[in-house]
């Protein structure tokens, strides 16, 4: 769903992309810096309960995930390796965000084990969503369907965590439960979609 916003985001980031291109910065460098920033922000801030500052920092670095694509198109340096690196490091970023939240729930004065479990489910289900698409494409099929792709999952968890950090009650719990349900539905949608391509012809 958020793919419709990509052209607008590209236009916004184009000036920065051109500046980086003139400096000779590689898209792979931007990808790596963005991932390291997300991982550090999530694993340092979230376990300490710094939900709002952590979310702001993560959001800034997440935009690097879009900037590397803009830079690759401008410089003509897009490659199979770059696409592989980007997708692989996306999984690392996602894992860090949910791991940081799991640690936050576990390390509270009154640990919230249930929400830690929900966050863990979101992490696993999100990985399955991405794997289902990658595996389908590896078999010559498609799995570009689903309620909650990576962009939607990031928006939900970051908005919920940020608002929780500002003191909005219950928003993080609600966000995680909704995300868990949406991720599960998306896994099922992709499995059904691939099944229809592979078996029902």
C-alpha cells in the first residue's frame, strides 16, 4: 500500500541523492550506514525505555533504505549485489527493532511477558512474509500480495512505539496485536497465492 508514496519520497530525496552522487558515495555505503543506525538505535534506546527518541532515530536511518535506491538509479550503480545486500540487511534492521521491544518488555520493573511474546511473533511472522515472497520468486512465481508488507509493518510498529514513548496508553500493545494479526493474514495470503500458481492451473 505504501508503494504509492515512493515516487513522492523519491522526489524529496533526489537533491540529497544528487549531492551524494557528486561526492562519489556508493549506494552500498548508504545501505550499510542505515542498517547500522537502525540496529544501534533500536538495541540501545528501546531496552532502556527511550521509545520516542529511539523511534525518531530509527526513522531517520530507515529513510536511508529509500535513499540508497535513489542514489543507485542516479549513479547507474544498481546491481544484483546491491539488491541482495539491501534485502538481507532489511531483515537485520527488522530483527533489531522487534528485539529491542522484546527486551523493553522483559526488562521493565513489571515484565510484560505476553507483549514480549506478541513482539516475538511479529518478528517471526514478518520474516515469513519476506521469505515467502523471496522463495516464490526463486521458483519463478510471484507473491506480491498481502495486507502487511515491510513498509506497513514498519509504520505500524514505529508509530505505536513513538506514541507510547509520548505517554499514549495502550497504543503499543494495540499496535503489536494488530501487526501480529496482519502479518499472519499476509503469510496465509501469500501461501494461497503461490499455491494457486503452483497447483491450481
